C-alpha cells in the first residue's frame, strides 16, 4: 500500500490541477473552499496537534490576513497575490506578539487567552474605521479570478500539508511531540520548549494568514463579523480532530469529509445547521476523540508518518 | 474636542462600575465553581444565562409575572437543566484533556443558541419593567441596575454562606481541593459534580433574569458574558471563590473607566490585555488561587 500511496496522490494532484479546465464556476469555488479548510485544519494541527497547546483563537490569523490583504489591495492597489503573501507575514507578526507572552501559559490558561483573541481583534478592527472601514466592512475592486485563486488556495493547502510531513519526520517534530507528551520531561532533556513552541506557532499562523487574504479576494468584501467568527476556529478544530489530530493526513481527511457533509446535508437544513454542527462536535468529542486515523493507527499499528 | 473629566463623572463611573461588577461576580462565580470543582471551562455558561433571560421574558410576557419574582422559576429551572447536562454529557469529559471538554461545551453552546433561535426566533425582545433612576446628590443610579446589583450581592452572599457554612459547601470545596481525598473521606464525588453544575447554571440563570430588564434579549446575548466570566475568574484567581467577587467588581470598574478615558468600544481590548498580563504576572490571580 505504501508504494501505491505516492502514485495515487500524484494522480489526484494532476486531476485537481486539470479540474478548472472542465469544472463549472460553482464547482471551482466549492473546491477552493475545500482547499481553504484543509489549509486551516492542517495549520491548527501544526501547533495544537503536535504540541498539545490548544489554540482556540486561530481564526484571528485568518482575519488578520484577510484585513491585511483587503487594505493592501483596496487602498494601496497592490497585486492580490503579493497582498495575500503580506497577509501571511502579518499573521506571523501577530502570532509573535501573541505567542511571546501566551505560550508561557499552561493548559486551560493558554486556551482562555487564545479564546479572547479573535473577540478583541474584531473590536479593534471595528474601532479603527479609517483604516478598516469599521463595521461597514471593506469592499475590494471587482476581479474575476476564481481560477488563479483556486490554484493559489490549492498550493497553500499542499504546502501546509508538505510542511507538516517535513516537520513530523524531523527532529524538530520529535521535539514538538515530546512537549505534547510531557513538557517537563522535554525540558529536562534539554529541549528549549518555549522556543520550539513559538516556532510551531509562527508556522501555524502563516497558512491561515495567506488563506484569509485569498478568501477576502475571492469574496470581494470583508467585515469584522465575517472574518473573525469563533465558529471558524471551532470548525477547523473539529475537522482536525475528526480526521486525527497530530497525524499528517488526519486534518486533510477530516476537512474533506466534514466539508462534503456540510455541502451535501447542511445546505438542506438551513435552520438546523448549527444544531447539527453542535451535535457533530459532541459526537466526535465523546465517541472518537482520537479521530479516524488515530483509531486506525492504534488498531493496525500504522506508522507515525501517516 | 476634549471632554473635561470632572470628579463627579469619575464618581458616577465608579458607581456604575461597581453596580455592573456585582452582577459579573455572581455570574462568574458559577463559571468559577465548575472550573474549580471539575477543571472544565464551561463556554456554555453564557447561553445558559440567555435561557434564564428568556425564562423571565416569557413569564413576564405571557403571565405578567414580576421579572424579579421570576428568579424563583429561572434558577430552579436552570439548576435542573444543569444537572441534566452534567448527567448526560459533561461527566464524560471531566477527566479528559481540556480540548475535549472545551469543544464539548462549544457544541452544547452552539446547540443551545440554535435551539433558542428555533424556539424563540432571533427577534430582539425586551422586558419593559423598570426605567428611570434614583437621584442622589450629583449622582444618578439606574433603578434596574441598583436592584440587579442588590439581588446579585444577596445571591452571591447566599452562595458563599452555602460554600462556607454547610456540609454540602464543605464537600464542594473538598472536591475542588482534591477529588481523590474527598472520595476517600466518603464524599460522593459524582453527586457533588451534579450539584455544582446545577448551582452554577442557576447562578447563570439569575444573571440572565437580572439583565433581562436592562439589555436586549436575543439568542446570542450570552456569549459576551462567557468571556467576561473568564476574565473575572482569571482576575480573581481560578478556584478562589471570594476572588470572583473582587474580580467582578474590578472588571466592572475597568470597563467603565476605560469607556470614560478611552472609549466604550475598546473595553474588551483593555480587559483582554489585562487578562494576559494577570495570567503572566500572577497566574494564580490577584488573590491567591490555585495554579
């Protein structure tokens, strides 16, 4: 099976790369959103799946990227690709500012500190109206670029997944997982835990930052409540958890399954949508906290690099 | 344009801050109890408060019941809801890592808000009961806020007496200090967990009933109170119950002072910066809590 996996992936990649030539506009935008969720779930996995530090404020990086790109495109007229990359850089800057103090906090206190973050950013963005348009939001010039954004989004999803693979198979990844299993022991072994946590945190912020910029460009309009919703953080967590956190393919699998489910089922039950989502969260937490791949890994003794 | 800040204004702001703070303290005490006893961060605390507010609204709307009297309904009702929630869901994640308990409570929170939307629609409701202010010298006291503050202080005091003076309270504190030792001493830990979650939900319900007269009632009204309650228990020291009172009053003051000196909109940002600072510099809270 191990031999067929790379070949299968290659075929899948080629198919996805060729898809825009035949796909409908709706199909392309749906796929683009799927890529976005893969990138988000995978990025969350980088910090929380590997180090065990649960980030409940990851949408903050997404929103930061969206606003950075929005302002650069809308006000300064930057090309969108460059603006989105700048969004990734600004998300990293935010991660540095937040991570420097907060990564020293342990367990539930880190979660509390991260929980407030998106709320606060939303307030700040609403307040600085001159720069951000405040509650009225920010409209970007019209541009029909679904296909280039499709490729860009896909590339980010692929890069974050490749990055996860590289990290999990490296000494750096081993150190992160040591922190997850026992931070005191990790320190006793001479691992500078704070430094590695911070590196992982920074890396986990880039993807959401770029993706946030791309989503802003794709939608053409952003407002504080649409780019900083807590539910986005929860969704990426549930995707990663469902597939298997701390694994390489878990977040991808979780994103694909939940997103497909969402497109097929939730769209038909608009009023029950949130209730169903709540029920899904509760089910995943109670019945399979290790996720699909986590369970398979345990049962069939699969390698760590799955 | 600069606004001249007079001592009267500062006095007024301090009064408003303390009035709001007593309410925060009561609501946060519930959150703090659950965290102290079970190490579970109950993000569904705000939605439970919302249910309390709706209870008051419907009783007022349909039966014309005095909103303050509806405390006698909303608190027992939500106590029961809390016990059911604990019995069915929460007890399964008490020993799980915080990711599980937090996510589970998020699931509950999302579901409760959606249920409220389905059952009560998203229309903004209000209870028109008590308006106007008491005037005392240069200061004005909004009537509904003064009464809310009085009730909140009384209920908080009642909770403290229960915690300090009764056998049940002693058992709750024992479980919060060390579950194993409490169990060895013959305390039924599961039962204490049930009662704690029920009592905490009742405190949230009391908060909902008291704010129902003051603010707009809608399914998403609870979320801000969840965040504020986190702030309060961090400021006061998690697991330190009297600390919740101090934290609540402090949060009320900070909010009001920052709206006076900066602007109302940045309240939350100011409070957040404070939260991170307290977590870093005094992780056990301003009064000594448990690390």
